[in-house]
């Protein structure tokens, strides 16, 4: 696999990498998986809480776009990409996709992914069977390939799905959802990502106006009432009603409050279901969790549910 079609560049578009060890380990692990990985020149840069100042990180993204590797993989999320969206050269990113680049990541990378859809940087020619190029919600270098407490740097399933997706062979993912959706069949453009980042783009030129889509969402360190508030804003803005389906991933690492008195994520979802007729499914293996799938942003997909088994196909 180590040839021009496996070149992978690790870059840092958002938060700082406090130490280099996870990044270095990720390089070794990705090489073992058959890729030809390299680090962008500023991948380990530091400026306040960012991986370099805004100009440095913007230049890194454009540099990777010009190199047009098979895979552009972010080191980590954090925060910082929304600061760059107004200055982004979207045609430059689109050209990289046309040359076969897959831009992969999660968390703060949601800002780049959604803005790319809004600015049509993915290119309609890159939608189709067996195509790996485009914008993929998926793993990150440090958290999924460079973990110190894992001999392989991360979760086996996550890594296997990533390899399959980047080889153009991944055409579907399956998961278990709640009862009550048996027989559901729908289709639409797949889009979404981190809920807080998605909410932050609402009302800006970088928020994609997707109608009839399949919206997936996840988040971390957000109490259920904050999750509800963000989802409620999307609903009140008309976004949820315009979708064919909403698929929720993992919402993790929040602290419960003694004031909750039975209020939790389940009650949030139940409440949202009373407000919209759009089906809201749970159980998508995606988010700030060890095991996560890869999802092609902006790609048309089919969602099929049999019993409690859900399948997303593209």
C-alpha cells in the first residue's frame, strides 16, 4: 500500500499538541497500517492554546491542500478552526479533493467539514461508489493512533474502519439503535459532526443549508441541558424539521447535577421527539469515544432500519 496512493500528511489546524510523543507514535502506527505518513512543518507549533497562530495554521491547511496527499489527517481538535474560515481558500481545498485528498478528523474539524459543504469545496465529481476523496468525519492522529496506553495507539475497530474508508472500500456502517424505528427507510446527504461546533456556525456563511439530509451529531463535556439548548436552537432555526433523519452518536464525559432530579439525555431526546416529526435515532458509534466509524460528509446515503439494526449506506 505504500505508494503515491497512500501518502498521508498529519497537520494541526486547531488545538496545540502539548507534547510530541502521541504525534510521533501516530506516525509509526500509520506506517505499520500501510500508509506513507509525514508531519506538516508546523504540526507541533505552539501559540497560546493553538497549534501556531492563525496565520501559521491557515498556511498549514493551504500547504497540505497544495500537496494533495491521499489523506490529510488532523492531529487533534480543541478549538481554532472557526477563526480561519473567513480566510480559507476554498477552491484550493476543492482542487485537493479533485486530486484525491480525503480530509479526515472530528471534533473541531467539524467546522472545516461543514464550511466545505457550505462552500461546495467537496466537488460533485467526488460523490460515488468507491471514492475515498472528500471530507470525512473520522479519527484523529493523536487520540486514535497515538495513545500511550495502547500498544497499537488506539482502538482496533476504529483503525480498521479508517483503513477501509481510505482505500475506498467502505460503503456502509451498521449500529444498534432504539426500538421503534423498524422499517424506516430514507435517504439524503450525510452531514453533521460535533453539536457545539455545528450550533456555532448557524447563521454564518459557513453553515450548510442542507435540506432532506441525514444529520448526525455528537459532543463531549456538555451537560444534557446544554445539549438540549443546542438542539433546540437548531430546531427553532428550522434545521431539524428539514432533515429526513437525525442520528445521534456519543454524548460523553459530562457531570450530573443534584438539580437534575431525573433529567438526563434520554429525557432530552424524548422532549425533542415531541417537537419534530423527523426521526431521531441513537446509537451511532461516533464521537469522543475509542470506537468510531468514518462518515463521508456531504455524500448521499441511505438509512435503513430493520428491528433495532440500523444501516447507513453510500
